[in-house]
C-alpha cells in the first residue's frame, strides 16, 4: 500500500469551498483511478491535512486529474500548499470501527 499526506493553509472563509472541491476530487479519484480514498483533517495549528491511500505509487501516478473543476475549487481556497509526503506502509495496526449502514444492514 502507498499513501500520500497533503497539507494546506486555507484562505480565510475558504473552508467550505475547499471541502466541497476536495470531496469532488476524492470521489472522482475513487471512481476513476482505483484509489482507496482519503480522509480530510483540520489541524490544531490551523492547517488542513489529507491522507490518501493507493494500492501502489504507479496507480497514483497514472491517475491524472479526473475533476478539473474540483481542483480549481480547492486551488481558489488555498493560501499555502506545503510539500506532500509520500509514505510506504511498514506496519498497519489501524482498526476501522464498525458503523452500521444507514439502511440498518
């Protein structure tokens, strides 16, 4: 498994635009590129951070830009983009909690 961490500092008032763009881009990447998805976090230092997982680095490199409009929404809300950090999984002890589906299944 391969992962990437992204960090940004957003423009004041740009949070919702950024979140909407990030969601659009992430959903397009899930649909079209075979990623394992991403999680978006807001740090206590005011930065925003996303953690995205992929089967391998080559899958990410082949992806391209599946939602240019979503990318533009994100870009319009970013004051500063920090360098990304590429991660190779060494050990995995993260457990996902069971959350029942909305339909009860």
